[in-house]
């Protein structure tokens, strides 16, 4: 399954879907599921902690500041839309292949 990426040249960003599995044993990228990047996080879904952990995890993997990562939608669900400023589609595709 391919990861669906959308580029925003005017903002210099890339957006894509993420499927989050909270309360996992460790933070990790688990491949692509239904066109979304599947990410397992140790943080619980309560009190916005999984969303904060997702942004921090993606920022760390891509070596960007946390402020470069923001949720566009899906704050209350497992499927989210994320936008990251200052990355290329190749960098995001490499995440899906565990090459970061």
C-alpha cells in the first residue's frame, strides 16, 4: 500500500495521513495502512498526550523542530492528518520504509 502525500509548495510543507496506535510498547513507525503512515506510540490517548507525542516523535525522526509539525485534523480519532514544514516527499516516503 502506498502512502498518500500532498505537497504544499506555497507553504513549503507536506501533509499526509497517520494512523496512531496509543499505549504501544515503544514509539515506532509500523509501515503503511490504508494509505496512512501507521505509528505506534507509548503515550495514552487521554488528555491530548498521544497527539503531543506524535508531533514530537515525527519531529525527532525528521530532525525538525516540534513547531514544524502540526495536526490538520483528527485530534480526537486514531486517523489524523499531519502537516510538516521543511520536509520533502522523499523524506516522508523514507519514513514509511523505515529508512530514517
